[in-house]
C-alpha cells in the first residue's frame, strides 16, 4: 500500500501506455514523462509568487495581497491575466529577432534542466549517467539569453544590466560547480539518481545525507549562495535591481515576454534548489527511517518548499549587494572556500570514522572561513588624495 | 565575524513574520474600506454650520454677518442675506443667510472662518469621505447640506463644544438676568405714582 502510493505516478504512466499502440510507445512514454514537469513546476511558480508576496508582506509588517480571492489566493491568476493582456511593446530600434528569441532561449534550457532531477523513487524523466554535467551545461545556456535580451533592446541601461548580470553569473558558476565536485568525488558518479541512492542509509539519529557532514554543510551553504546568485535572486539581484536600474536587462519587455522572463527566473531557482536537494539533502529520502511511509515525491517537494521559504526569508532580510561587493565575495571568498572544501571532502572520505575525522573536518571549514572573512572586512587604506593637474 | 549580521537580521525578520500573526504591533495595517483609524479630536476637514435644537432652519446660529466670507483666503464662501429676521439664542431678532454656499473643492481647511466667527456658528467637521464623480458642481455644498446639529458638534469635538456651550449658556444667563433687571425696573417705574405736575401758581390779580 505504501509502496503503491509511492509509485503511483509510475503505475499511472504504465497504465496509460497500455492504451497506446506499439510503435507509438516511445513517443507516448516521452510525452507522459515530460508532461508533469510542464504542469507541476509552473503551478509551483504560481504558488511561489503568492507565497513570496505574502511572506515578504508579513516580514515587512503588512498584509500581502488579500483582495483577490480569500486571503489573496487567486492573485496569481490575476497576475497571469494581466501579463497576458498587456500590450507587447517592442522598441523601434530593437533587433526584432533577437528580442523575440531571448525569452524563449531562457525558458527552454530551464525546462531542459528539470529532466535530470530525481523527483522521487524511479521518478526521473531522463536517467543520464552524466546528468550533473548536463544540468550545469544547460544552466550556463541561460546566460546567453540574458545577454541577448540586454543587447537587442538597444538601450544603454539594458546593456549595462546585461553586462553586470553576465559577470555575476559567470563568477558564481565556479563556486556552484566546485561545491558539487566534493559530492561527485565521494559518490564516484555524475548521475543524480546514484547520488541520491548513496545518501539512502541511516546511522543512529541522523540520515546519511551529505549536509550532515562538516564539508557537506559548508558545501551546501556555498551551493545555495551561488544558486541565489545564479538565478539573480536577492541579495544578488542587482542586474534586475528593482529600485535601481528598474528592470535591468529586461526593461524593454512587457506583457507575455516579461512573464516568461519572470517564469524562467523562478523555474531556474527551483531547478537549482532541486539540484541542491539531490546533492546534499538526500533527494527524495525521508529524514527519519520511520517516516519512510510518506511517499518519496512528497519529501522532495517538502524540501523544495522549505528551501524556497528560506530564499524568501533571505530576500526579506538582506540588502542588495553592490556589484563590486558581489564580485569580491565570489572571487576572494567563495572560490578559496570551495577549493578548501574539496580538500575537506577528500580528508573526510579517507580518514577513519571517529572523533578525529570530525575535528579535522570542522577545522578545515571554520579556519578558512574566519581567515577569509577577516580579509573581506579589511578596510581600504585611505591616503590623502593628490591631484595631478589641479595643483 | 562574517555572517553574524545576516544571522541577527534573519532572527529579527523571523520575529516580525511570526509576530505579525499574533500581535498588532507587528502588523499595523488598517484595512481601509472595512476598518478606519478613529480620528483625533483636533482633526479638521471642511466647515459646517451649527444649529441648536431640532429645526435646522430656526436654530441656525449664523446671522449672515459675512465676516467669514470676507476673511476666507480662497474666497470659497458665498452668502446672501435674508430680507426678514428670526430670533437668535437670546431671543433677539437677527437676519439669517438666505444662501450659504461653500465650494469644498476650493476650501483649504485653514479654519480662519471658524476663528473669526463671533457667533460660534461655523465649525470644522471631520468628515473626509466626500469624493464625488461630478467634477463641476459636485463639491458645492449649500446651507441645508452644511447644517449639522449641536449634538453632532458635541460628538466630534467634545472639549470645544463643551467650552462653546458653557460660554453661550453664560451669555444667555447674563442676557436673561439683564432682561429681568430691566423688566423689574420698568415694572417699578410703571407702578410708582406718576409725578403730578405742580399746580400752576395762581397769580394774584
């Protein structure tokens, strides 16, 4: 019974495939695997926009939207209708083809990246051996679209926003990928399905997820910070800077294209959070052995919603980082931390289980953190300003 | 230490979030059309004319002296005097305004008309939900719309109304006392024997 609830979607798919004639089976199988992605994640996007607005409202001592529907629950529908019925303004001097293609080029790779995430037991759309590599490759394709949007708008502010966005995204790719290298080293494979399986055992009170090890915790935090930067999420939302350069690289977009950008940004956040869950938080495993009766896909989405809530929490708390602060953080803090983290993962793997292993690992995380943190706080040495020609 | 400020900030934010469900201090929004913030006593919006008693026309205190019309900075008051007279609160016949229009779209709520009125006839109302869709005459209010009773005045500005009522009652008492003294003097004068004119002196012939 428990088993069947867990595998209900797999059974449903097999039952539906029974109705399809032989030579259409492959196509039908592909469509049936992918259709849930196109249904569930945009629905989750709608729920997230509502959660975000109401959550941010409560953090800021006010109600969120509460006029449309009871407690504002129909607000996403109103937003969707608004986005669809707004006039689609294309600037006269804009490069029309590129301007049209930019949102499309953004949305398609994001949907592609959902295909390799194991959402539950046996519930992965495409079981690739190099799934992690595929995910990062496709995620990097989104940066092209940001530049296309900024360039084609023929607007200097859009271009400036796009340049900054690309600089940010490229800088934070390195901590993102290197923090997953530790996990790949330990498990020995790039396949997300096998990485989740490797975290399936339970020892004592805590499960064997990588986040409960010192290097795993550090790696997870670095991964999440880099994930926030990759999806242009506060406090790294300078390219989209709502109150500064208005909308940055998508300033010239309105109506449906704007909705597509918005959708793609949030879906990117879900995808990268999903990957973080797969790598560090044990994927679809339950936190306690006794809770395994609850289906695996429920745990995956519960963890995803928890991470989304933490992102919303951080957005409501931390002020936006300036461009140079952002770049300093990436290159001077995160990259050294993540390189030492890889060493820490290896140390953990090769030492014998016991107190010594814990102490060395914790020292390898805390030491560099304090030292690098101190270097970030150093004030610039200010000298009296001399003018070359004005004397 | 790096990150300390962020952790403290997140604790404060969490406190705000959770507190907004339990305490009013953490969620100060007043949902406007359904709830309203009660106004303080000294709030003022636009003027109204005070009347005593039940009949708005007979009890109106305004005697059309036109001081408020002359003192109004944007000249939003328009008064026409009446031809007949009606008794005021001490009983003395006074003229009254046949027309008393205020253009609320011009009025700037400076309260000068209230300050200069010698008869406590015009006071500031606190009603602010006056918007209308008629952009030409919709905000021109006439005498009947402006007339509100003294009980209403007591309700919206209790301290001021109490002071005004006390003063008017004192003046009324003084006027009545004076009238009584006058009446007594007149009665005494009427009752006293008339002075007999001295008999003409008989001239000896």
